C-alpha cells in the first residue's frame, strides 16, 4: 500500500494540470521573505580552549616539614596536609590536635635527631617564566622545610623559595628546569565587574581542577594590605596560589582567600590583583625581599558624623591617630588629629588607601601629603622611609593637678583638669585638658578618664579656660566633635548633648 503525504499529493496535482494545458502552466508563488540577521548567542562561555592554553603552566605545590623525634615520640605534627592548610588559612588557627594511629617504622625518642619529614600543606601556583620561576601565596610555603612542585606532565621538582612577602601574601619559588610553559599576565585595569573568569588549582589536593564564575567586585577592602578582586569562582583549600584567568587566557589575580562561616566555599572568593603581585614578585626575584615605604603614622577611618561636624564634607581620608617621634611624618609637621586627604595628588577615599600608596613608594623619595586641619587644608612634604616595625605606644604620665570642675565641662558630662608641662612634653603636644571624670553622656560618646582633649570642633584648646570658652560657643543642637589623645593615639569622638 502506497502512502501519500501532502507534498506528494501537491506534486501529482501540478503534473496533472500541466498535462491538461498542453504542457504550459503559470504558477504564482509567494515572494521570498527576507530572513532577519541571526541574533548573537548569549549562552555560557566555553572554557576548553583556555584550559588547554593555560593549564600546563599551573602547578601543584606540596610542602614538607621536619618533625623532631623529641616531640611526643615523633608523633606530633600535621595529621592531614589538606586540612592543615584549611584551618591555617581559613580559620586563622592551627588544626585541632586529633589523635591518630602510630605510623610503622618510625624512630622513637631515642632515634635519629634529624626527625622525619611529614606533609605540611598543599596549594597551587603558576609558572611565570620558562626557566622555572613560579608564583604562589606566601602562606602556602610559610614554615616549609621542603617545597615540591608537580607539573601537569607529572614531573616533580624540589623548589627553592626565592622570597615571600607576608604583607601581600605573595611568594616566588624556583625550580631547575627550562622550556617550561608559562602564563601571560593580564591588565587588571581592563577587568570589569560581571566579566567571566576561571580558576585552575588543586583544591584538597585534587590537581588540575577547573572552576569558573564572574568578577563580583573590584578593589574589595578586607582589611588586608591589598585591595582584592572578589569573585564567585569556587575556591577551596588547596586553590591558594593558583591563577585567576580572564577569557583572553591572561592571569589577572592569585586566588588567596574565601569568606566562609563553615570553612567551605560560600560563593565569595578573593584574589590578589596581578599588578600588585607582579610588583612584589619583581622585588623578590631581584633582592629576595620587598622594600616598602612608610611615614610613621597610625591611622583610622573618618566617619560620616565626624566629617560633617568638622567641615570636611564627606567621609574620606585617613585620620592620623598618632605620629611616631622622629618619623618622616613627624619631621614633615603632621600632627595627631590631622586627616590626610591626598597623597601626591591622589584622593584618599578610605584610610586603607594610604598605606598601600605609601608602601608602593620607593624609600628615600619625596611625596606630598594634603592634610585637613582645623577646618582648612594644607600641603606637607615628606621623605619616605623604609618600612620597619612600629615603635610601642607610650602612655601619658599620670596627672599631678587635682580635678577642676566647670559648668561648661559639666554640661558635656566631663570634669577636666590642666596638663602639667611634663605631661605636655611627654605627649609632644602644646596643650589640652585631661579628662578626670566622665558621666553617662560623655561615656556614651566613648570618652574615658585619662583622655586628653586637644580640640573642640575645629578649635584648639590649650587649657581649661580655653576649653570652657570654646564649649560655651558650640551649637548644642548638633553633635559636638572633640579631638582627643589617648596615650599616643588621636581620635575624634562625638558628644551628643541632651535636648
């Protein structure tokens, strides 16, 4: 039985019509409709080419440490290399001491004094040059007695630590090999929020693991020395030190941290920007250390209320809480209570911007600081010194004068007293009044006994008389900013008078 579909039937009808008209037939066909241009596809990107391109330059890093036999018969030390790195990096604490079964064939307390090497941690890295320079995180190699680098072709090398910088968490190690695949460095300034990125690393020791996501934010301030790239790329312990790669196959960051309440990945990861990392790596390769600038101040954020109260406008800049004696800042005339608003003409939006800019300045060079002081701005020239540990903060000497109450001070919930010449010299200030007692009103503002008030609003107060006169003129309908010294630290606090 023959079946006919609609197309076949139409063909037979046309043939019959042609025969009936002597072989001639005019057929009217509808005009051909112009097809619209194909729309671009907006599907997920294909990362396969990137993996083939960059993957061979990504390495696995294992670290070993030598455990002395005198420590609990040689049984102390890490119990699991992945979990050691997990607790050390993401909880900031050592891994809990979990008992484990003794290992066979290990020397007891009376054995060799050299100890035994045990796995300490795992991480990732990537090859910078074909002759074997590898970049990773400083915390990956910190405290290691031996560093082992494994390539994707399964070759394994002992690596030498060229240098590590804890402040930026960047390290460079060297393996003895040539002709190695290496990564391309990308321009972080071209990186955009929402852009696709990919990570390759060794989470929990699983080598050559690829994850992907988008850039969630740039210049994210987490309180560390560097502004981070925030992504939602899945990063876990062992990914540390691995590359963050854009769709052009360029490395734009080093995967370093995660935000987590549980210790596992929760959708927020942080990477060190490559422009900062390369700057550090170049110094490590050249000298084995990083020369970082300093000016000798302790700083804090400027709050919105303080900025409005002292006429700064918006909350920006770095509030100088203390100035180290003899430091570059001290020699330049910077005072506690100043607000540094610009560094070499660059606006300081957040307090953390200042140490980054100063730290990236070559020691010995001169820079210009713009400071806001007593309602006005001024430029000060400072010669940058090399970073060194801060000196300990000294406390102010005990007062000798008895408290002297006044109606003005009591209206702010305070009892204040004069400073002696010795106290002024000790604190390196021209004047001020010492807080002898506080009430609920001033205590709520954060003022404590022993604080020294050096300014009310934008007016300096050198003694009790000036303090009373200044307090008598302030607008009680608004919060009253007071600049005080606490030891060698300066800060602004706001007293909100009861209405």
